[in-house]
């Protein structure tokens, strides 16, 4: 071989190592623990579990009375009399309040069938029953049916492809949020296919709406931020590990998610930069929050210098009265992702916890956590506190922002739920 074509073994090894590294999915967030295995006890739960309290005897009596009336009405006017849908739905509510979810599901299904027979398979009149079905399905641990019920609502709204009404936007966002909550819920199996389906639905809806001329800024921001939350979950999931748990290892969804991780940072950044461009005529407070979100996305992806530049813009734009709350928030460090909508569902009191951990720690100007002092509240193993302490040191955090600059700061008495 000619001299100028010879390569030393070290050069070939370096080249091969680089190619292998480039072929691997992004590893900086795999797996992500904050917002998955432990959550900050600072935000209220997005919903409370059905209490099953109250005068249960009276509710049972009312359910029996209504059940008898419906049976008589079926004999007199037939099973598909349109006037039976509402009372059948009321019966479902009573059973749900009694935590008799199998009975509530039966009643809601019957109400749904009556509406579909009379008004058609795609009638919006069925939406309340589909939402009620989703809640009852989830209450018995049937997460797949719960998500599919809300996807049926999404389908009624033309999969978000047409003119966007307020109801269509609200229901679509609720479906996407429920899908994320199901994906991270420790009681579910974290099926990739379910999350993948909702992920693509959100993405396709956003793309379709961006092509329309009648999309207002508020709707665009809501849809974009919903998909940004999807990207947080995508980049923070070890799909190799989770696919083994859920049994989805050979699923096309798993393959797509793993391949997509290499591109996720750029997609999230473009999503926020496009939002900033479309928000040029919006108030400074809105633009300040977008720069803040961009900084958090950059910081979470280890782009410290870029993040501090974005935080500086957020600080500058939040100079007015409307920006006081944001400046106060920025003045203290925070765990990332700093978006309670991503993990608020994990504060549901029905989700079991191993312990509540209190922690004090310091966050450097670059967002590195050190000097962690973690203790267990009430009864619990000190080993659990040590585990959360290790996770904190390996987590992503935002530094404090003072006068537009990234600076060191401290957080004290942070309380976390360690999920079982």
C-alpha cells in the first residue's frame, strides 16, 4: 500500500468509534428520572381520584330507581329510544361515583350505542360519553381503552385536520395530555405503540394547522407546546429498556422512537424558534416565556452557553409588570424539565409512593447539582433518600438567572414523591 494511503490502527479505531457513536441514539437523557420516578411536590394534581364518599346508601337507592325506570322505558319504547341516552348517562355517573366502574362502563356503552344508532357513528353528541368511558376505563386499569376512547373523540374532530373550533382544540389537547400521562404512569406498562400513536397524531395535527391561514397564535402555541412535551418524553426515555418491560421490542414504534432521538433536540429548538417568529407581534411577556422555554430546552440538552443567551433575552423581555412572576421564577434554580404539565399526573393520590424525600442542594451557574442533603420524611429507609440524592446529582437543572446572567443558587426543602 502506498505510504500516503496507510492508516495507523489508532486512526482506524477512532474513525470506527466515531461512526458507532453517531449511529447510537442520544444518550444524555437515558433514562430520565425526574418527572418519571420522582416528582416535585409543588403543583396540585391535575385531577383527584374519585373519592367514593358521600351517602352511598342514598346513591345506591337512586341508581336502583333509575335502573328500574330505564328497564321499563326499554320495554315501552325500545332499547334505542333517543330519550334514553341522557338517563343512561346519569346512571353511569351514579355508578362511577360509587366506584362501581364495571357497571358505569356498561351504562356509558349503552348510552353511546343509543346516540350512535340515532345520530350516526361520528356524531359529536357522543363525546361526553366517550370522555366518561375514558375515566372509568382508567379507573379499572384499562389504560389502552381509556386512551382509545379519547382518540375516538379526536377522530370525531376530524383528527385535527380541518377548521379548529375551541372544542376541537380543547379535546385534542386533552387526548395528547392523557396519552403522555398514561405513558409515564407506573401502573401502566408504558406501551410504545400507544405513545407513538398519540405522538404522531399531535405532530400531524400541528403540521396540518400550520398550513391553514385561520390558525390563531394561541392555538398554535398550545399545539406546539403539547408536541414539545412529547419531545421531552421521547428524548428522556430509554426505549431499549422500556420495550423489554412492555414487550414492544420488535415494534415499528420502538424503532422509530430510537432513530428519532438523534434529531429530537433540533426539532424542539425549531419548534420554539418558529413560535418566537410567529409571536413577533405578541406582548413582551409571551415572548419572554418562549425564550425561557427555549433556554430550558437548550439547558436540558447540555447547551449551556446557548441557554444562558436565551435566558438573557427572557430576562430583558420580562422587564415590565407582566414579567414580574417570570423574573421571580428565574431568580431561583429549578429542576428540568421545568414544566409541571409533564408530570403533574404523577401527583394523583392513587399512585403509590415509597417515600417523600426532602432535599437541599446547590446548583452551579452551569446547572450542575452538588452538596445534596436528602432525608426521608416520616418513616422510611435512608437508602431511599440516598437514591434520590444520586438521581439529583445526575439530573438536569436550570441555574438561577439574575440580571440576565446565569449564576449559582441554592434550593432548600425541596420535597419529592418517590414513586413505587
